[in-house]
C-alpha cells in the first residue's frame, strides 16, 4: 500500500512537489528561527560564558574561594596533565586555559624614562593558536579599534582608552610591571600590536590582552593557570551534561585534602547565572511554541488546499466504486508520507541553517550607534536537541490534520453530484 | 461598512478552530512583544534608578585627580570643599585601605558619607556609634568576598593625611543589597565624620553628589560630570539589548503574519463562489477586497481583545511582583536586580498594538488584491483560477 | 625638607635643654633613651656598608631564597643587585633619598616606583618598599623614652618606646628591645596610630663582625597577614668600605 502511495507521490508531481516544498520550507523556517531565538534569548548567559565562566570552569579550591582577588598565588599547577585528563575524559568540550592578573603598565619615552603609568587588568588567553577558538570566542577581532591581532608572544593588545592615556601607538613598546605567582617582582616588555574596545569602561581603560605563554613566563606560572574553561564543541551550554560532569569530576577529588586540588564549577553555579538561564530557556520555549503553532496553521492550510484540489479525483474514484473509507485512509496515508518527506528535508535544511547561524550569527552592530562589544552584537542561533524533532509537529501533524479536515468532504459527497463536478 | 464588519466577523467565527489558532498565535506574539519590551524598559528604568540612588545622584562634582577606573588615583584625589557653596551637594570622601580576611591582604576603598545624608541609599544612617570598633556598612557581594557577616569585626588598615599607618577594628553594622556592584565590591562605607576623624582630612571630599541637575560647570579643583554621562554605560547596554529584541519580535511577528497571509491566500482561493456571489449581489470588487482585508485584520482585533483579557491581569501582576532573575552578579557594566519590574508605558502599549494591527492589515490586503483581477462569472461558477 | 629637619633638630635641642632644667627625672630618662639610640646607631649604622644577604620568603606554597648584594651609604643612598635565583639575577634597585628605581635586565628598562607602588611588598615578602625607604634617623623623627626592662633569650634589654615627633612617618609608634650590653636591638614592634600592632621584627644570630656586634638574621612579620614572615640573613658584611660614587647613579643600574 505504502509502496503504491509512494509511487503515486513520485509520479504525480502536482500532488507531491508543491506540498513537499511548502512543508520543507515551513519546517526549516521553524527550526532555523527557533534555534536563532533560543540563541538570542541566552545571549547574556552566553556572553558570560565566553568571557568569564566558561560552560564549566576548573579552578583550584583556594583560588575559587578568593576568585574576586585574582589570587594567582593560589592558581592551578600541573595544568598540562590536568588538561590532558580533561580532554580524554570529557572530549565533548574544548578546554582552554586563562590567566587573569593585575599590575602596572609603564610607557617609556625616547630616553627610556616613564612617560605614563597606569594600573592594568590583564587577561591571558590562547591568542596565538587559532585552534583554541579563543580569539573568536571573545570577539576580539571585532573589538580591535586599530592595529591587528598579535602574531608573537611578545605582542599585546591593550584597551583603546588606556593606550590614549599612556600616549601609546601601534608598534610602541610598553613594560608590564607586577608580581609573579610567588610574589616576586616581574617585568616584561610588550609591543602594542593593536588596541581594543569592548565598550565596558573598566576594560577599555585598563585592559591588556596577552598570549598565555607570555603570561606564564612573566608571572612565573610555568604549567600553571588561574582557570581552565571548558566549552561544549557546539558552543551551546548543555545544563544536564555540565552538571553531571561537575558531579563526576568533583566526586573523584572529594577525598583529596589538598586546598589546591582542582574543582569544577558549571556555568549555572557561577555568578548566579542559574535563574537567568532558566528564564532564557522558558522564554525560548514560548517562542518555539509560537513558531510551531503558526507553522501548523500554514501547513494545515497547505493540507486543506491539497485535499481540495483533488475533489475531482475523489469524485471519479467514488464513481468507480472505491469506498469512502478507503479513499479517506489513502488520503491520510499520503499526507503522512508527504509530511514525513517534507519534514525530513525541512529538518535537514533547517539544521544546516541553524548550524550556520550558530557559527556565524547575524551582526547587529550596524543597528547600534554606540556598540559595546562586551554585549554580543552578533546574534547566534543555538542548536538544541529539540530542533531535531520539533519540525515534525507542524510538518507531519499539521499536514495530516489539514488533509483529514478537507477529506471529511469525501464523506459528505453524494455519488450523484459527482458527475456534476466532472462537467465543470 | 457595518455590513462588511458583520460579515467578516461571522466568517471568522464560522471558520472555528483555525481562527482561534491564528488569534492565539497572534495574541501570544503580541503579548511577548509587550512583555519583552516592558521587561527591557523596566530593567532600564530600574538600572538607572538604582545607579542614581546608589551611586550617581543627579550629577557629580569630581575632584580633578579622581579617575573612577584608576584606584591609585584616590591617593591624591581629595580636596577641601566650602560647605557654604555646597548647598545640595553631598560630599563623599574615598581613601585606599586594606583589610585582612583570612590573613590575605585585600585592598579596599574606604568611603565616607555624612551620617544624615539622604542622597544615596547606602545605609550610613544605620551606623550608630558602637563600643570600640568603628561601625561600617558593606554590600552583599563584599560580605561574601571578605567572608564577613553582620556584627563581625575585622582589622582595617589605612593611612592618615600624613601617610602614617593607622589600623583599627571595624565592625560590620549593616550589610546592604544593591544591584550596583561598584558601590559594593571592594568598598567599605563609614560615616564621613568617622572617616574625617581617622584620617585627619576634615572637610575634604573626593566627589560631591548633586541632588538636582546642574549646569555643566567646574570650579577650582572640581569638575562637574552630568547625570547623562554617568549613565552612559547603562544606555549602551540597553541599546544593544533593544536591537536584539527588535530582531526577535520582528521574527515572531513575521511568522504570525505568515499564518494570516497563508490563510488569506487560501480564503481567496477557496471562496471564489462566495466572491462571485458578493459581486452578483452588487458589491464592487473593491468592496469585496475590503471585506477580505477586514477579515484578515480582524484577527489582530480579536487578538487585541484576547491580549487585553490575558495581558491586563498578567502584566499587572508582573509589574507589581516583578520577575526574579536571581542575583545575577556578573558585571556587565549595568546592574540587574533580584527582581525586575516590567514597565508598560501607554506609548509602548499603543505602538505595539498599532504595529500588530497595521501589519496584519497589510498582509491581509496583499492576497485579497487578487480579487480585483478575478472574472466574476468564473468566480461564481467556482472555477479555480 | 632640609630646613625642616634643621628646624626640628634645633627644636629638639631646645626642648632637651628645657626638660633638662625643669623636669629632671623625665629628661634623664629621655636622654638615657637617646643615648641608647645613639649607641645602637653607632653599632648598626656605618658610613658605608657592603652586604651580601639572603632573603627567605615563605609563600603559601613554597619557600623562595633570593640572594642580593647591597651597597649603602648612610641612610640616604643604597644600591642592590639581586644575584639569584635565575629569574631575579641582574635586577637592580637604586634608592636615592626618597626615590626608588628598579632596573630589570630582561626588559632593559629602569622604572621609578612612585606613590602607591612603594606600598607593595618587596618580592612577596612581608616588607614593603616603603619600609626600606625611610631615610631619616630614628632620633630625627621619634621621641624616645625607656619603658622598662625585659630579658629576652637570657639577654637583658631596655624597652624603648618611640613616638613620632614629626607628622609624615609611616609608623606612629615603635617599641624597641635593646640589648643592654651590646646595644643591639633584639626585637622591634611597629604600631599604628591607634596603638594596633602592625609589624614585628626579630633580630637574632648576633655575632661580632669587625669588632662590632651585629644581628645576622632578621625576621620581618606583617602581623595582619598569615604566615611566618620573611627572613633576612646577612652572609657577608663590610663596614665602611670605600664605595665609588658612580654606584649611586642611575647609570650604574644598566651595567
């Protein structure tokens, strides 16, 4: 039977092509937009993840206790083995190291005397290795006001206003001056490769961005890091998986009395992001509901049209003696098949689109006069597991429902009036 | 016109389930747009109000050496002010100091506000003289960072005006809860009178907070920074949020309108006999087009009605009770309260309603235009065109 | 600055004269205290010094030993070169009166520390740069009295109490325990204006070097911070060597 219907669908293009195209379009639109809005709703959480909390973060217990003070003397050591442990045990995430530090920047004049000094808030990330994804994650390329990304470890990016205050230009040398993780004095020269603006005054006026290798050398933190952040490869925070991971990781170290032992924190448990996350999730659930509802109406209409167009055919089939029930069933079966095919195609296209938007996003910087880069100006989609099935709700159910409604007409028909229809 | 209205109404009610589905979706969309905008407005208002109440006042005279982003600037950023010229100004003195929670040195900013001030919400009025220790107020975040609770004493070390070390125990006499992290994290508040006494900096201040907007002026060592400039950061963040919100509800609206559009296309296609009948009965094609357009835009009227039914109690409740986002602590340069109270201004309500009605009318009109090009006789016969 | 110091000097002489005439006992005590301080100064301070020393810094997680060689002339000039560990080698510090420069070989930069930076700790120790910067003699900025006697490690000591006589000093009050025979301080406590103890110095391993008694180990402890403080150990010391003037110039930092 199905084989027969399938042949019908393939051979009768007018019966199949249009509905399938419409369903595919509708379903893919639903998926892309649902994904996009889920992403947009969680942008603030996401932003926090990228700049501060990661999807999960590993710190030493003592560091976590005092994390507001950027206590690098309490930082994690033996990070190489920890990272490789994390990579092999939790391969779903990308693990990156970061160091935050404070200190002073001193800009020399032509004679090497100080021409300006200012307190610096440093962030050291994997700037040089593109595979770490850090440059993209922190939106650094877009934040660059002048100059370019560092090519070498001895180059640094500094806040645009900071550079102005210290009268520094691209290519100038600047000396960082601070304390190592052991408390010793440390100096390091950097060449300014570019200036950045995040739109957050505190950062623009004092930020210095370094490659982590330079910071390790400078702060005497060989094989150390203040924090290790984990990001799910697809860029989407998965609350359940993160919580499970936090549990399993911390349980293994429960009996370890070392106050410098690593401890894992999920995004939810940091910065009180949990409630915001819940809000964002429920909002995006509402959006998905709206989409599915609207798309259902559209596809239901398509189903109706599909059914109506075939009144004549049904008339002939009735006249030839086919039972009403059989015609009705075959109509519904056909609709189910078409709905399935359309939904499959649509889900495929939709997921491709959603993944595209997840990776590249839509830039809204142009809509904003005074863009603050700390806030995301690129809106991204978020591919959540429900995107894989929500398309079938409007695609199959609404389509079948529409056909079922229009098919009710079959029962109302009197065989006598069929020939009337044939005349027309 | 009245006839068209009645006809359109009956046709829609007659369509049953589908009408209600569309109306439901449109209502939902309308409510979400309202809610989302109201939330942003509420957040904006609240963030600004908090910033004004806790930190900025209606403008500030800042000492010329003061740089809010350079803690080291505090060393020299203070000066004597003339109380006679400082009517309506609340002096605030800031001094660098250290505390030692768990034996780790933590640099803090010591801030003094007059005990009878009403300008900022910092509870200095709750700092009554206590036995021995100087009473101080700290914020919740600071209490967490320094692991302090109400009644705790901790050693505070500072320098007096000559640079001589001084240290004394201070007692946490008040812990306040604010959305503004810059008056919380790393800050210890005491009465200005106490701070003057322990530093010997009588009649000195770092900034003076105005209780009403003033013209941009500067005198001697003091530069006026107006409120708008102080609030710049909040405006920036809200603007971005608004831009992304616009995209979100544009998409929502578009998809709801798509459903209307599609239904209209179907109506025009299915109801040709009906269209033909109308024309045969003497309606002009334009009148029929108008009828169909009215039917489409009536979805939006229905949803306004339904939206009012649901929205008034729901939003009334929300703007009273607020929505909890927890104490979202990450510093985005803008405060976010434990609860945000959405704000629904009349202009927001009217403009959102107009957007929905107008756009619904436009998408209803586009497919209905086809009626003008129809052949009435074919239409009457029900011949599919 | 100089005139101020002369002025306070003169003042002190006048006050001394007055107290001698009218307040016999008190002045006698004050003068005894001054005499003791003078004797301590004589023992501890020489016109010039070259020392090789080690600083032992006990961090929370490790202990660091930093070696250095210092040249000093009176209280006003000093030049220090760090010798080890490798990270610190070649770092030099020059102090002239109230200014301090640090040179780092890796950056080839000389940076003057000012204001707030002087309040940071030296190499993570319990000592701030400022603690090393005081270039006035104790008796110039403090009035001393004898508070009593105490026996520390079987050595009889005077307890001197020093109260600031000028305004711009870091520590309002100090207590010094001075060995009665050798005129060496064995312990010192630094107090805030309020009377709260801030820092504690313990001097030990007193031995005779070039005919004078000298403590070879000094422990500094910031009592508000946790930990065991920082040890300062004298490896080698020369009293009154000739130090060429160029040592105390900024040019010598880069050598």
